[in-house]
C-alpha cells in the first residue's frame, strides 16, 4: 500500500471505528492509544501531514476528512507501516492528488460558506437526495444548492460535462 493510501486508511479507520469525527486530539489519541499504531508524537506528526496534504481539515473544532471513506477498500485487520512517518516526510502537498478539490467538494464548499451549515451535514443531505432521486452526487448537490439559493454560477456546465457521454 502506498504511503498516502495508508494515511487515508488510518484516518478512515478512525471514522469507521469511532462513528464520526472528533477533535484532532481525539484522533491522535485513537492512533496512539486505542490502536497503538504510533506514539503520541508520531500521531501528531501524521495528523499535521494529513492537514498539509489536504486529507483532513479542521472545521468547528472537529477533524473532518476531505475524502470519501466509503470509497476505500480497507482491509479488516488494517495496520499502517511502522515507518509511515518517514515515508510521508518526503511527500509534499504539491504531489498529493487529494489536494485538488473535486467538483462535488466545490459545490458543497460553496453551500457551506453560504448557508453556514457544516460540509458534513451538507454532504449527508446531498447523499440522501442522491439516494432518493437517483441523481449523480454532483447533480444532487446542484439541486440542493439551488434550493438554498447558493450561487453556483459556472458549475452547472461543469456538471453537465460530467454527464455527457
């Protein structure tokens, strides 16, 4: 497993085991003491790297993952490599493909800024609408943005291009 994939898997494991997103300190505690993967110092270094790479961000005092946890194929007995800290030290944020915001993330970010709702809440709303309608996530996000009166100028054509064969 590549170092970035290991870091993502480690973060995803927290969400899967703990059932949500807590403060960065809680995440560090999970990594160091509950899972015993790393010492607390290394756990904090890994979280700083995840923030730098855009895999994680702080929102309202909570650690929020910026990638889809459900899209990962996480082994049941996942455990990161003991040398993950050193393997990640050579990767800088410009090399991380996760740094680029997806179209869906852009729409949700605009909604969050306009409505003052959390991205987590809005993502759940988008996914519920997607399930109810069968729309793509991006289309569902546009519908929701329109419902909230959010300016989505320019994004309609971007979504339309993702639908075209």
